[in-house]
């Protein structure tokens, strides 16, 4: 357990994950736990401070989510955000009422600089609000430390007991100086040192994995993704050749990806790597299939089959490892503390199919950006660590309709050119995901003196925080011109390049 931990009690707010990330961005370890955690559980973390998240409920409802009673008497600083502030107000004897109307958006808030949280804010500071209820009378011992026209108690504080409540959301980037409010809470109020960093986390995890795994053996499925690669690197450092990695090439990986991953895990990290060339197998099963969902299902099913076959050859291994990351854990509601090896009655998907009942998920407490930092700290090449997200079915869902080797080669080659030019333009880290799609359309063109009738390739590039919504990225025209010219010149059977300018929703990121 890191030296300083901030616990975040999750009351179901949409920004809970964001609060956890913001705290870690200040180099303080944070962990999200359910609001219903007992006082004993809370104490077992020896937290430096506690943050109550927002949430959709009203504290006035009989069945409103509440924290363990006695939490305010632990002597641990608490910051309540939105619902969290209302709950604090309500439980400590203040009054909470519905406001005349829901307050949503940026609001001008008057701040009291004598409150430690607001030492760096402007006297009138724009804050992000999203609430219907609000504290209308302070609990004993509290004072008002921020106010707005429609929310006279926009923040409250009991300095002596180190209890703070803010009606607005400091974790949201729209809130001006929000990061420094959190910083003040973490450092000035809770006394955190801010020394959480990936190098020491890696060492600590390596120790924990060694202890938990002992002499057991572990199987890990490498995919084209960042997470499984980082999990493999970590496990390899911890348990060496007790780890076996299986990497299946279904034929829909990006250009050079198979070789890149294979080389890293045989040379830089000397793991037992079983690299399976299943390209022909997948193509056989998919020939003639045009429906996107059927394609996905076949790929998923065959992946399990190939993996099963390979693991049968390996004999019985003790544990299955996978690169589950923290957002998946929070999303699934399983936010309790993690043990290195989990015995699982509800192991799903591949591990269950393979007969494993225990899982090792060494990244389950990390956010994506932290997984990347960890990868770098472990010595993985930057090019591998900074790869974009890539769907399991890979390029197969970027060829519209029926697959042929030739069509897959067209997306693979055009995607490689796109990636090269995006990197060359220095915008690769500004775009969340970018790739080419082989549209089902063919059109007439001229090349030299000849009439052509060839494929149109589309460019998809998006920015997003969470992939639930996305905007299309404005690639500069000159870069687009270069990409287009190179694709039609270098990729056979392409005579037209299109740009996808659709947001998600209504479009999805992938085309199939
Ligand atoms: P959509 O197309 O749903 O994509 O807007 C959102 C994100 O999810 C990725 N994606 C997948 N990832 N297996 C995966 O591991 C899949 O089957 C899959 N389908 C979509 C997509 O690349 C984007 O990042």
C-alpha cells in the first residue's frame, strides 16, 4: 500500500473516476471504494483524507446512499463534492433543500481566500455546477467559504475538524483553478507528500506478485494492445520464466505489429512466448461472411478455440493473467481493494473457457495514462506503449463487408501510411484514435492514361476522453493532402481517399 492514500467514497457520481485521476495527477495514490464501506474497512487503508463523490440521489430520500456513521469522528479530513457536500451537511445537522431550479453549467462563484482550499483561486472564480439540491443551513462549527447568486452556500468548511464541502466540481476542467483546490486539500489539509510515482509502484508490484505467485505458473494472452503488453512486462520482471505468453496472430493486426511485439517479448523481455500464426485459419472461417456482427462473433469464437488449443499443448498452468485496467474495474462496480491473485467464482470469458479459477490482474488499480507510464518505467519501447487503442477483431472490422487477403492488405498499408504521416506531423498524441477504413465503394478514376475502377479508402480520426462520445479531429489540410497522395500512389487498388467528419454519436468510432 502506498504511503499516502486518499479514499474516494463512490456515491455513483459521473465524475468519480475523474476525481481519482485528478488526485493521482498530483502524485498522491487514490482509491475508489463503495460508499457503503464499513468504518473498519476505511480505517484499514489508513487514509490521509477522504473525498465523497457526487451522486444522482437526494440526501432527503429515505433510501439515499449514506456513508458509515462515525466517519466524521475519525479525525481524517473529508472533502464532500456536490452530493458529498449535501450528505455531510445533512448528517451533521445542517439543512438541505431543493433549489428553485436545477443549476447546471459554469457559475461565477465568490471565494473566500482565507479558506485553505481557495488560496489560489480568483476572487470570482468560474465553477462547474450540476445540482438540484443544496445546503441551505450550515451544520454547527461550519462557515460559508464560497457563494454564488443562486447558491449562497456554494462551499462550507469546518477548519478545526478539517471537513470541507463544495457544491461545485473542482475535478472538472471547466472549473477554473479546480486542480489547485484539490492540490490544497491534498497537501495543505491532508498533509500528503506527493511522492507516488510509477518507478516505485512497479517495484512494489513486482514484490507483491512474487510473494503471491510463489513458484506457480502463469498464462497470459498477449494481444495487439498496450495493456496486455504492460501486464506481460510487469509479470516477466516479477516471475521470469514462470510466465508463458501466448500471442495469436489472427491476420488482422497492424503492419509490423506481430513482429514488434514478438521481438520485444523474446529479446528485451525474455519471456516464454508462444507466437501462433493463425492467419489462414481465421481467413478460412471468415470467407464469404459480410455481416459485421457475424464477423465479430466468428473472430471471438475462433480466438478462444485457437487459444484453447495452444494452452492445451502447454499443460496445466496455475493462473491466468490479464490486463484489466481501473476504469473497467470501477465500471463493473467491483471497486474493493485488490489482491494480486483473485479467486473468482465469476471468472468470465476466456479464463473460464480455459478452466482457470484464479486471475492475476496487475493493472487493475491503474488508469490508462498510468499504464503507459508504467510501461515506460519497465523499459518497454515508447512506440509500443503509445499505441492507440485497437479493437480485438482488428482490421477485419475496418474492411466493409466480405474479407479477402487483398482487402486486408489495403487497410493495413493505408493505415501504416496514415500513422507515419500523423507521427511526422507531430500530432499523434493529440488524436485519441486514427485509422483507415476500406469502404465498400469503388469509383472511377484516371491514373496515367488509364481509366481505373478502384476502392475508396476513408480516414477516421477522433478525439475523446472516454470513447463514449467523440469528435472528429481536424487534421491540417496539408497533412491530409500528403496522406491522400501517398495512399493512392503507394497502395494498389485505391484511387480515392475520403475523410470521415462525423461525431460519435450518431456515428460510432469504428465503421463496423
Ligand atoms: P465504437 O466503434 O464502439 O468504438 O465507437 C469505441 C472504442 O472501442 C473500440 N472497439 C473495440 N475494442 N473489441 C475491442 O477491444 C471490440 O470488439 C471493439 N469494437 C470497438 C474502438 O476501437 C474504439 O476505441
